[in-house]
C-alpha cells in the first residue's frame, strides 16, 4: 500500500489546494462536530414513521443530486485508479456509510447496551493500527498518552464514573461482536479516506462516498420491505422536506466536504481523535435543544477531549 502520510506526496492538484496542517486538523474537528447536529433534523423524520434505512437512502439520493455535477467535473480523476483505490472507495462507501451503521444498530438489539457502546469507542484504536500498517504513519511523540486521555474523556461522556457492566457474560455477546465490527469499519473508513485524498481531490472523494453507497442502500431497503409512509398535509410535508434537506446537506454533505478537505493534511491516526468532537457536540445539542442536563462527569469528559485536541493542534506533526 502506498504511503500517503506525507503531504508532499500528494498529486499536483492536491498540493495546489492543500491547507496548513493545523488548519486541516481543525477542519476535521469542525466536520466531525457537524455530525452532532444530526438529531435536530432526524427527530421529525422518525416521528413520521420513516425507517432509519429509508432516511439514509433518501439522504443519499438528495446528496447524489448535488454531488453528481461535481463528480462529472472531476471525472478525469477516475482514470488510472488501481484495484486498491477501488477497494478503498468501496470500503469507504459501503463499509463506513452502510454496513457499519447496520452492524451497530443490530448490536443495540443484541445484548448489553453499555457493552455495545463501550466497544464502539474503540474506533480510534482500529484507525491508528490500520494507519500504521497501511499508510506507514509514524505516531507523534507521546501519542499513546493522548489517545488514552481522549478515550477516557469519551468514556466519561458516555458512562460517567460507573463501570458499564457487571459480568463478563454481559460483555461477550453477539451485540459486542457486532459493535466491534462497526468500530473497525468506521476506523478503517478514516484510513481509507486519508488514502484517497492523497490520490484525488477531496470533492471527488466526497462525491464517490455517497454515490457508490446508493446501490447497496437501495438493495437493503428493498430487502427489508418496509412500507413507505408518505406524510399527509401541506404543513407536515413541508416540515419533513425541510428537515430531510437540512439533514442531508449540513451533517451530511457539508460536514464531509469540510472533513475531507482537512484530511488532506491530517494524519489518519490524528484525525480519528479529532473526530471525538462529534460526541461532544451531540451532548451539547441534547442539552440545548432537548433539555437533557449536562452532568459533572460529562463536563470532565469535555475537558479531557478538548485538552487533547488543543495539545495535538499545537504540534507541527498534526
């Protein structure tokens, strides 16, 4: 696998658009943070009895309409793609967008909820290991301690100061294995995204992520066979349309455009920690929009994660 960890190995088009490393790091933070806005739009859609799979499919269709012309403009970049690049794109779109979400959702219905959530927090470890093996990335100095701090902060956001399960049997179940699979796919998607932004422009990677996922999502939706509930009434239809469009464009398309632009100069091993801005923003939105009180352990988690992000952003290696 080719080494794309060095920004100077990017192709000429990528070098022209390259951002400063520290700026790129904070773009990854911003892109991941925007994912936390998802509940603001999703809640109305779920109330209208639209299934999660149907929502994801509709989002991808809307985004495909926006990125289609963009992909056509950059179609010359599709020439000369090698098998490993095609594999990376399929991993990114099918694995990261579709299969990982399905595995995680299934995991929540099989076994201990806390164990499933805890194992999903291992995503950075998978990303770091894959970045080391596939991209030959060298970890920054004292990176191990920073990763432990970030994982501890994420743990506090989720579970507080409690132990999430009482027996080993609660931990080792089918749900746990499904959650591990989702974490591995999401972590791998960060690495594959880093590989592809070293091969083509970030707009092209974003476009292909959504367009290539469409056939799989259509097949899954058809296989599930759930009926489509069309909203009745002009007001309800307008609300659903606005929320669907907002969800597709803000935490969907725009967030990934920003994310992949930042990823052009950010190591995958560092980006996976920057993505922890997502759960932080999710907690904040739950507090502001849905009146869920932020607790002391969550504040501690915030402080730990932001401390890690600040330390990494101050280092030239990021």
